């Protein structure tokens, strides 16, 4: 699992304090800079919006780009 091309994260910031959030965000940014594709599922759109190059949402069972 070293240096994967695709990383899938499901609610990676759930129940984290401020220092935990910064740690997770830092790891995500490092992986992005390395060239990894990162898929993040989250109910907290405003929290992770700055980390995303593309955003999607599911509406009535269909995926739509925002």
C-alpha cells in the first residue's frame, strides 16, 4: 500500500478535533502533490471544499458534478 495511485476516504474527518483535522488535511495535500487521486465521501462539504479539484453530489440516486 505504499504510494497508491487512488485513495478512497469515507468521512475521514468525522469526530476529529482541530489538530486531527489539520493532520488529515496535511496528509491529503501531500498525497495530492505526489499525484494521487483522492476520493473523499463526506457530509461536510464546506470543510473539504478547499481540498477538492472536482466535487460531486448524489441527488435521488444519481451523481451530479457541482
